[in-house]
C-alpha cells in the first residue's frame, strides 16, 4: 500500500511511513521561532545609520523606535486633551 488512498469525502489517507512526527514539527517551529527572535534582536541592537549620522551620536534601532513610540503617545495625549478641553 505505497500510494495514498482516496476516500469518498475527498480526504487523502497517507500511509504511516509518510506522516511527519508531531514532535519533530514542534521542535522545528521552536527552532525557527528562536532563530527569528535572535535575528530580530540583533537587528534592533544594530546602529541606525541615518539617525546616527544626523545626530552625530550612535543610536540603536531600538532607541529610535522607542522615540517614535513616545512621540506617537504624546500626540495621542495632546489630541485627547484638546478634545476634552473643547468639550468643556
């Protein structure tokens, strides 16, 4: 029984030898996640060339992203304060 069997419902039955082991799949996903997280952290720790050149200091990409998040939060707070102040 080397070939897959077709069932009336349309599903394909695969012989046991061809099935992937679930633990191998989970381990592969974990390893892939760790590798992606490692690459992301390495990218965040690298210097941001444009911002470093403009400011004359060395800034990491994480510092730049934190600065952008702070500016966005400040704008949201100012917008809410204006909205509340206009309602009074």
